[in-house]
C-alpha cells in the first residue's frame, strides 16, 4: 500500500508539475467539483475525492501526448497508493492510452465532469458577471448545444459520462453547475 496524499500534498505536487495558471485553476475546479459530489455520495471520503480531482491532469502540461500514462509513472515513483493512480488515470480511458476504465462511482464522476467544468467555466466568462453564480441550466444547455462554443470540450465525453453514472444529461449539467456555484461562493 502506497501513500494516500492529503489535499495540501496533492496541491503541492500538482503545482510542481503545472506552472500555467489555467492548468492550476482547472485542477482546483475539478477537485472542488469532486468534493461537492462526495458530500452527497461518499461523505466519509471527501478529501480522497478532492485529491483525485487535484491530480487528474498532473502530467498534462508536461506530457500532453502521454497524458494518463506519465501520470502513472510519476505517481508510482512517489509511492502514491495505486487506488489514487487508477482513479486519476481512469478519466482518460478511451481518450488516451490509459488502460483503466472508470469503475468506481467517483471515477465516473471525474470522467463526466472533467470536460464539463471547462464548458461551464467558458460559459461563465461570457457572462457580464464573469461568474457561474447567476447561470441557469437553460443557459448552460444552450452553450452545450452550440458545438462551436468551447469546441475543445467534448460533448460526447460528457454524454458518455452521464450514461456511465446513470444520470440524465440535465441532471449531470445541473449537479456540476451547482458544484461550481458552491465552489465560487466558498472561495
């Protein structure tokens, strides 16, 4: 059994490998979204979910072509517990060379919300408030349907993630929007 990191240790590791503010902000956002979902679905393990969210793109800035492969190498070298490694790498299943499919509920949440946080963040920046606090589901759905808006955020991955979770797409969109609103309110 390897090390289970605290959220502060995970943040320090993420910052060591990610210098661009965009990547650091994305890690913080996904971490907060996973923590929000954990409050409802696995409250005893909130910090663990947050750690996985914080580390999910650990290797992306340095190794974009080997995303989720280098993640495993980096974390194994640091003797991080395999449960974290597998969960982190599972978000790239079918998209990268990660051999780990999302199996745990938390892994499916990560898979489903990773792209969606980018879409919600981009939609928030387009608002006069530059915030998601005043965003309604109907506005988010319009942005989701507009394939030209935030074109780098895969709608197929988001839909696939909702299916994995057994959620209607609107439920996933609303829960993730609620998570990002909660994060913004509690900064």
